[in-house]
C-alpha cells in the first residue's frame, strides 16, 4: 500500500511540472469539449423529440384533472340543487300533510256533528212517537174511563131514581152530570 501512495505522489509531482492543474486531475481539454458538444446534442434531441411528448402527456393529464375538477364542481352543484329541491318537496309534503290532517279533522268533526244531529233527530222522532202513543193510550184510557164512569153513573142514577124516572130521564141526567164533570 505504501508503494501505491508513493507512486501516486511521485507521478503527481513529475507531471505537475509539465502540465497544468486540470491535467493533473486527469481532465483532457479535447475530451471535455467533445463531451460538451455531445451533451448539447443530447439536450437538443431531447428538447426536439422527447420533451414535447412529455409536455403533451402532462398537458393531457392536466386537462383531465381540470375536467375532473369541473365535473366535481358540477356534481356538487347538482347535489346542492337536488338537496334544495328535496328540501322544498319535503316542505310541500309537510304542508300537504298538515292540510290533509286538518281536512280529516274537519271532516271527522262534521261526521260527528252529523251523527249527533241524526241521533238527536231519531231520539226526537222516538220521543214524538212515544208521546203520540202515550197520547193515544191516554185518550183510550180516558174513553175507557168515561165509559166506565158513565156506566157507574148510570148504575148509581138507576139506583137513586129507580122508582122515579124512566130511561129518557136517566140519559138526560147522565149527560148533565158529564157536562159538569168536564
């Protein structure tokens, strides 16, 4: 290893006298110039053929991204509009439901009132029929009572006037008694 280091140091010292610093580093001016020209040609070829293809791909991707962003914005706006429509429809549905419930309550109240009215009418009719029946019964009872009373008065008058009067006198006396009783 010492041998390598000493050889390197001795060759560097001897060549430094003859060549400049770049040469001591192993750089050749002609080779450096050729490499620079090759690099520039490579950059020109890449700029002419490769770089436009990459830029086209990047532009296409950017356009797709822009379209995706626009589509997302449109979808968001459509969703917001749909949400607003749904909220509006829900408000309308709730209002209609309230109207239906109010109408149902009103109709139920009307049905109850009608049923009560019909029940009152039927009850009044039944009461009227019962009163008419009672009146008929009272009239029949009165006639029956009048007949019975007439028969009793006739009998009583017959006992009282058994020896005094005849049938015509009895009938007149009974009539007079009935008129006074009424």
